[in-house]
């Protein structure tokens, strides 16, 4: 994760397998004239939160081919960041420990 946070990378795709509780980020890293592809694979995903952006931006249509999708910030929090909770869904709480900012969108993963 440290390497990603220092150098950044392009996001080629995001895949979530609900039945296997697995999330995969497909990435392309360009570093010193060298391009490599990687997968970040999150196993046993307990919860997943996505937010499409600030304010009304979250309602905008996303066209994958028209953007250069990048991870602008990422972090790992061993004890999580605290509970995402809603009074209408009290039985469903989440304590994400991986955070990704992808072009202003939030991906929070508890794994």
C-alpha cells in the first residue's frame, strides 16, 4: 500500500463477487518509464461502501473510457475508521479499514 500512496496508479477495473465476498481492483502502475499491472484482491469482504462523489456529483453518469481513473489517495487503518451506521438499518454496521479515493469517489472496504 505504501508504494501506491507514494506513486499513484491507474484503475483499470473494479470487480466484486458477492457470493465469494471478494473485491478485486485491477491497476496499472507507471513508474520510471516502466508500466506494470497488478491486482489488489480483498478476500472475505465483510462490508463495502461506495460513494460516487461530493454533493450532486455522485449522480453524474460515469463513462469509463472518457476518464483517466486514478487512485488519488488510499489508506489502511488496522482498527478501522469507526462505524458507518444508520438508525433505519441498525443491524447493519460497518467499520471499514481500507479507504480509496478514486477520482473523487470513495470506496471503503472492511476486510
